[in-house]
C-alpha cells in the first residue's frame, strides 16, 4: 500500500494537487503509477484519503478523492522522547524507529557528556523527512514532532510535575521501567535517554530533585539508540 504525507491540509478533495518533488518522483519513476491508479494520502489535518490519479505532469500530480480512510493506528498514550545528541547517524535511526512505534515527539537535548554539541538545520530537515516517510510506511496519520534542541536543565525544569517523567539510567537498581508502567496508569509519559557517555551524576541528581523517576531497562548497558527503541516500545505496548 503506497501512502504519502502531504504537509498541507487538503482543501478540495476533488482536486488534490501534489507538488512535492520527492513524492512525484516516487509515484512516477519508482512506482510507475499511471492515470487511473489509486494511492493513499494523509495530510497535516490528520485525515487520510484513498485517491485516484487524474492528471500527471513533471511538476505536479492531481488526484481526486475515492474515499476517506477511517483506520486509526495512533497510540492510546502520548510518549515524548528527550534524546541526548549522539554521534554519526544514530539519531536518524532513532527518529525512524520511534516514529514507526508511534511516539508523539522527539526533542534532541544537549547533556554534559554529549560529544556532539549542536544540530544543524540540514540535519533537522533530514530527520523531518525520515519521520514523514516512516509515518507513511507504518500506517500512522500524525507524523512524530521533531522539536528544537534544548539543554538538559531546561528540559528538566520544564517538565510538568503532574506527568510521568522518567530518566533512563543504567545504574538504577530499584525502578524497572516495566514495573513503573504497571504501577502508574497515565496517558502521557516523558522519557530522557542519555548520550554515549551517559548522564552525569549532577544531571541525575537534578532530575531526582525535580521528581523525575530514574528507571532501569535491565542489567545490561545498552547503546543509547537501543535504549531509546526499547523504552519507547515497552511504553507503547504497556497501553
Ligand atoms: N554510562 C554508560 C556506560 O557505562 O557505558 C553509557 C551510557 S548508555 C550507552 C546511553 C544511555 O542509554 C544511558 O544514558 C541511559 O539513558 C540508557 N541506558 C543504557 N543502558 C541502560 C539500562 N540498562 N537501564 C537504563 N538506561 C540505560
């Protein structure tokens, strides 16, 4: 099933104009779609449509509505991931995987032990594209939000006390994520995952002073990207 995210609300379902060059290339060159073929489109108003191609040109493809798609594959719980910046393309990989899982948002953060200290706009744009493609592939309607970078302290001080705020910490021995999820029935969870060098003890102490709950993901030391996927998946499946 070919699904495409149009980052614009669809005004006239009888004349849906696609101008995104990547989507046009995929429809014409990769999928070799013809006039009369159908595809699925979801838009920034969280609507999804089955549409039929009625016109194809180099710079635009026009479709008309066949029917509205009512399938809802969104999670019943809102998960917000606060991910410390990582080296190479690990954050790109995390964006794709946690979007497939259906989390609500990713906020890149800078913590003391981050080797990478900034995120340029080209990378942010690439992550946005990966998120849109992963949403389309996984059947989601609402692309995961990718927010501006924040520093660790700003995140901790900005967390709401009435939400379940977790920090994944490999030295935590009491609180297992699995048990916390069984104890607390909530509909919104914020979770922080550290960088390759982990969170500093000062950062863990600041989190504790602000009622952020340290959680263990087991006795093994996971790579940050493994921890992000495991935590997101466990939370998603706990509801
Ligand atoms: N300080 C670690 C070490 O000794 O190698 C490295 C940190 S680990 C590579 C990166 C992040 O993944 C950590 O900051 C933590 O958020 C998360 N993490 C890894 N293993 C974990 C575990 N068993 N329980 C909870 N969080 C874990």
